[in-house]
C-alpha cells in the first residue's frame, strides 16, 4: 500500500510537468487551430541554452532558468514567423508540415552544436528529501507541482480578467469575428505562441533539473509526452490539459514500478489507444463542448 501511495505522489508531481507541456500545445491549438510540431524542439533549444550557460560559466539556477525561457521563446518566435504567420489561416496541414520541418532543423542544429550523447544540467539535489513517515517527497517534485499550480492559476486569470485574455478567447472562437472586432490577430497569435513557449520552457527546465542531465533526443520525448497528455485531456481544452498530464504521470509511475520501463511505455500507448476509442473528445472535451453549446443556445 505504501508503494502505491509513494508512486501516486511521484506520478502527480511529474504529471504536473506533463500538464504544462500539454497546456503549451493546447494554448496554440485552441487559439490558432493548428498543431505546432516544433514545440518540443523549441523547448530543447531553451534547455540547451541553459546547459551551455551552466557548462561555460557555472551559472546559478536563476540565470540558467532565464536562459532556458529566453531560448525557448526565441526558438518559438522563429517557428511562428516561418510556419504560422505567413501561411493562410485555413492551411492547417501546411503549417503542421512546415513546423515538422523546423522541428528537424532545430533538433539537427542542436545535435551539431552539442555532439556529445548527454550533458549535465544543474539539479535540485542541494535540497534535502522531505520525509512524511514512510513516504519521501523529493524537493524537485514539490517544485514541479507548485509551479504547475501557480502557472495554471495565472493563465486562467490572464484569460478571464484581462483585455488580452478576452482577445485570445475571441480569436479561439472565430478568427474572422476577432478581426471584425478590431483585434490585431497577428499580434495576439504571436504573443500566445510566446506564452505557450514560456510555459513549455518552465516545464522543460523542471524536467531537466530533476534528471540532472539532458540529451539531444529530449525534444522528441517532450513532444510525445505533451501530445499524449493533450489527447487524453481533449484537443483544445485548457482546463483539461493539466488533468491529462496528471493522469499520464500517475499511469507512468505505477506502470514503472510494477512493469518496468518497457511495460511503462506499452501501458502509456495503451492508455492513449483507449482514450482515442472510448473518449475521442478527451476527459474534459465533452464538458467543454456542452458548455459551448449552452452558451450558443443562450445567445
């Protein structure tokens, strides 16, 4: 029983980071109705910017965190300008294919600039483990969970309490309606892209700091985890993104303990298959659709 509780705590912590990745994917998809395949590689650029700063100058955690966010946002801005800004709004497939090409470009660029198999990344191991009876709480896991909670609350307040948030919600409902209402569609889309990258950069920093090392294949891993969590939660559902990440983290933690690494991966993809078959709208998609339909009925 203790093992189940310990795995649940660990799964919720790592799942909160998965939720942030899903939130970044969902924010772009919900606003622009396009899938950014270069999201993971943009975060990869930021993580390696932080690792380079750590390796060259032995910088502290705060400068490394800033470098990670800056690198992720700059890489995302590059992707947005090339793959989304100059492609018609109805050409979603062209944007996805273009972002996939940039994914390969960014990942190959990182692999050439950092040819070693793995690189060190500063970790939180300077902080002691917290003991609650027989349970252990790693400080980096606590940081993950608290950071995810704060970011989700901040994003919710931004979307519901600010003029920019109103513009984002208007754009997510109808691009033409937003344009007619006087919303600068290009500016809002670009800023949304950067916000999503910043959220992903935070998640990437936490994951890298937890592992203590990174590799050039981390971008693919980030892309897979974010996409799976987004599909589980429901495409375009901001509310459900964190839920999808938590579910994925819980399933992974339990499967890792009882089935091993290979069994964990099989279980995760089985979960994805079941979600696509039984819940094609995701865990929160059905509720979100019902809310939209009720709002339209009242109009």
